[in-house]
C-alpha cells in the first residue's frame, strides 16, 4: 500500500540538491529533510530489494557486494562533488541532479531483469512458504 508513496518520494529525490545549494535557509532545511527521508527509505528497502534476487544462502554475500559497490560510488561521487564545489554551487547542484536522474534507468533495468514488482515471494531459507 505504501509503494506508490515511496515511488513518489524517489521521483522527487533530485529536488534536494537545488533546495540545499541554491535556496535560502528554509529551503536548505527542507532539502536536508528530503535527503534524509530518501536515505532512510533507501537504507530500509535495500534488504527487501536484494533478497528476491539471490538464494537465502547467498544473501549475506549479495548484501556485502551491493554495499561495497554503493560505498565506492558514494566516495567517487563525493570526490566529484568536492571538486565541483570549488567551481560553483550550480555545478554541484547540476551534478547531484544528473546523478539522481541517471540512476532511474538502472532501477528500471534491475526491476525488469528480476521481474520484481514488489509482490515476489521471498525465500526465508527454511523451505517454508511465507
């Protein structure tokens, strides 16, 4: 039931950067709240998104691989953002929005490849049906 709301939040995620970097103090607070909300949603749904893609015996490795790739991308994005911060706030904002928008096709591709429409049965690893 909350799926459409999470999708709307994800679609609005690129809005945080202009609010934080180009708005006033109130806009920065709103942008930071939007970013925090997005991070909270993301951190809570990662296990749910990864679980149906792998067998129960390989989930720990899958979570570790995903988190390692995520952390590496975070560091690289932070390095680019730091460099662009020295150029201009508009450049940082454009990069942040572009990175968020570039992620959308990746999410769609993974969803399509896994057939995960949010209703897949999750194998608990104990042989029982959920």
